[in-house]
């Protein structure tokens, strides 16, 4: 299966949790193709398997059956270290609870992926400050996470996800902890970044507002894809 | 990831849990301090012991004599079996492994006087093999050069120019004093005695005799019809050099001359005596001596201090008796080896306990930082990055312990040295042979300091291996979910 940068394909994936005899099947026969630059929402009630699917896409879990291709690479066959390197190079993550390192300032948190990538101090400072400014945090570079509001923390988190120019950004309930006004701001930011750099966004959400503003919504129910709705252009 | 960045992250983590870092490194600190202080003490004691031995002579120089007695067989060696210090012996000694040079010596202990200008003094003439001894004696030259091999050269020891007196001048001064004494009052006598006699009481002022011509006067005595006769012979020589001050007082007023010159003088002294007496038995022995010139001493120079013990045992097998402070060294080495083993054992145990402490601390901080590790893995840290960070962290705990331990040991060493000096501990331990030379009880050489720090760092690294692997194996997904 040939894929370009930012493209993502899931082929015949079945997955279950648990070990040994007691297995809880979670995903059944998933087939998805997401094109470059798409802004896709993964929706479904809790327990529908949407978070599991996201983890599979991120390479945090390996599928029991089936193949997952990201950027034409079969990440379901990568080992742990290859996955780490692949994430560093091609993927950005946004979490519901932000997951910023509490000991580091906003700037340092955004710098961290570049530190692991071996970027020089000067270059990464410039890059991190630039992207934080885009997020509207120019006055907050030296604040620690506990000195920032939820919305601000999520902006730092988005900046961190985008700082190494990934081709795909995966977000797990990015607006779940935010009020509706902030939710809209964050959503607008993500859409803006999606458009500007043509980065593929895959967002797990159960909020209707998020789903409505996506290019496409994939509904999951009891581990199966039940509906694919493409937003009319 | 760049090294400097990993260093910053590690440092930040250690600083964040500074109390725990400090407490954990205390274990390493105590272990390191124990090792360093103990090794420093045993090194210092050993150095003092060796120094006090060295004041008896150079440790790599052995004086060889024929053995008279074999303790193993409880047997006195009869005269004809006994080794002789002749040329054959010199060749035999040269062949022993580890021997750098064989320096035979012939002494003239009879009446020999050295005269330079108007000064003169009694000396001990020491004939040396110029070629064999040059390499080792050159360094001991203070002024001028060592014997070059030219026939009429001599080198004097440090004390010779300081003990030679201007006999004529002293006589003149003595006469003047006597004159003053008879003419002046009591007080004046006192003053003049002080002023004039000072030179005589405190020893003559040293003078430079290097490069000056000198005369050695030999005196032999013989009887004719119960009448004691003295005969003198002057030998013209040139003083080419003077040796440094030496701790070794065995050669106090020695004048070193080429062996051939001393042999010639020796022949003159013996021959005339024998001829004058017309004694056939002594003539026979003299003839024998001429066939087989026997030295008074043979000094063997050993290549290095480490070789001394093996050379000593080889020489004993050949039938020589060896006198050297190095024989004491053997005992000292054994003694300190035992001490070092015991102290090493104590330190090893304390470091083992300390390293378990590090492992414990690291596992605890991994538990605490599980979520952080997960986040780092998701945003681009590789398995190796994580492993490296935790390895460095525990290595640094070891390093901190090592450095503070070194500081502690240094303080302890200073204290011991201070009180040791004040209390004369060295003397009571029996290592005070050097007397005024005794300075420090314990020393921390650079290699020991570096070794201690390096060792503590390695202990930390080793203790970090297991926790680091554990950290890197954490599932990113579960790590993120943990709170």
C-alpha cells in the first residue's frame, strides 16, 4: 500500500485487550484511509474503541491483527525504538490533560522534542518561541504550567506537538477539559495550523461542536466503524 | 540528544530532589572517604618508612659481600669455598637479571692526606670503576663533572672541602692568640678567643676546590731494627668535581678516584712493606693478590626498586651476602599489603551498601516520574535517550558522593597530619627514623584523588544500569495514563 507524507491507512485491524484466555475484543475489522491535510474527528461513545484506535495510530500499542501505514511506512512492524524515532520525526501529540512537564517553563516544554532531536540550543529557542507566539503566548514563555490557565496550557501543548513540523498530529480529547469559549479558540487554532502547513489532524472527541467543524467524522460503535460522514464542501 | 542537554536535564532532576540526592550520595561519600583516607594513610606511612630506610642509603644499591654462613644449612662456609670479590665476581654479578651496573670499590684506609693550595685534610680514598659508576653518580654531582676516565682525576664528597683546614694559618692564629693572652687583661682574652678561635671550633669555611690541582700524600711506615720509619709519596691529581650533600654518612670524607690509580697506590703501600720485611709468606700472598685483585666492596645497582627483591634472592643463591635497606622493604611491603587488603574490604562493603542505596533511590524516582518518562517517550525520546538520562543521573549521584567523600578524606588527612605532627605519632609508631625528615602521616596523590572520583562515578553508573533499563522499558501508553 503506497502512502505519501501525511497519509494514513488502517488495514483490516482487529484488536483486543487482556492476556491469555480472557480477552476483551475492542476493535473489529477496521479499514480507514486518511489523506494528507485532512482534519478528521474520531467520534463515539466511551468504550467504543476510539482511544484505542488513536493509540494504534500513534504506535503506542501494536495491533493484534492487520497493518497500519503512516507516511507509507508500516509502523505496526516497528520495534519500540523505531517507533520512538518515528514519532520524533513525523508525529505530534495533544492530550486531554495537556501532559506538560511541571518542572519546565512553557518555552522549555516546547523545546523538549527538539532537544531529543539534537537541535542546537539557539535554533530550538528561536523555533519554540516562534511557534508559541503563533499560539498567542508571547508573554508567557517563562511561565510554568501551574502558572497558566487550562487553555494556555493546551496552547503550549499544541505548540509542542507542532514544533518539529510533524506530518500528522494526533489529539486525544484536546478540548475535553476546557470551557466552550476556550474550546472554540483551541479548535480554531488547530484548524488554522491544519490549513497553514497542510498537516493531517486526527482528533478523538465526543463533542459535537468539534465533529461538526471537521472535514470528516468517523463514528465508532462497539469497536466497529459505523458511519463516515464527509462534511459538504 | 546532545550531551550538554542531557547534562542539563540530569542536573535539573537531581536538583529537584536535592535532599534525596544528598542523602543517597552520603553512602558513596562515606565509602569513598574511607577508601581514600585509608589508602592515603597507608601510602603516607609507607613513604615515611621508605624514607627512613633511604636515609641509610639508596634503596636500589646493594652492597655485596661474600657469604660466611648459610642459615638454612646452619653451616659456616670455609675460606676456600667462600666467594672472593674479584673480577670474576664482577662478571658473575653483571650477569644477574635486573642488575644495571656493578661498581667495585677499593679503599685505601691508610694514612692519606689531600692537599689543595694551603688547605689539607685526611681522607679516605675510594677507587671506583669509572665506566660502571658514571651513569649513576653523575646525577649526584653538585659542582664540576664526574670522573671522565682520565687517569689523574678525583671527585670529592660534599664534606671534604668543609673539613680541610689551612694548617699554616691556624698555627699563625694560635700564636697570635697566645701573644694576646700573655699581654692583655681577662676581658680581652675572652673577646679574642671568641673572634679568633671561632674558625677552629665551628669548622673551617667551605671553599671551592673544583678544577684545582691537588696532591695526595700517602704514608707508609716500616721498622728497621725496631726503629719506626715513615716514607711519604706524593701523587699529583686534579679535583674535577664535588658531590651533593648526601644523607648517607658512610662516605663522609671520601675522595673518589679511578680504580687504576688506587690500585697503583695500593700496590705501592703493600709492595714496599713486604719487600722491606723480606717475609716470604707475605710475598706469596702478595703475588696471589696481584693475580687476583680483590676489591673491598662491590656495589650492585639494580634497575628499579621493584627488581630489588628478586636480585637479592638471586645473589644469595650465588653465595653472596647482601646488605641493603631494601631487605627491610620486603617486610614493609608485606605489612602494607595486608593493611590495604583489610581497608579495601571495609571500603568495598560500604560501597556495595551505598550502591544498593542508589539503586533504591533510582527506582523510587522512576516510580515518581513514570508519567514524565511516558510523555518524553511520546514526544520523541528514544529508548536510549531514557536509558542514558537515568544512567547519567545515578552516575552523578556517585560522582557527587565521590567528590564530597574526597573532600571529607582530605579534611581527615589534614587533621591526622596536624595532630600526628604535634603528638609525635610517627615516632611512637616506630617510623620516625627520618627524624627531621618526618613531615606527613598521610598523603593523597593525584592518582588517588582521580581514582576515587572515577571509581565513585562508575559505582553510580553500575547502580544505575538496572533502574535505567527498567525506565526505558516502561510502556509509554501506561506511563502517560498513570497519575
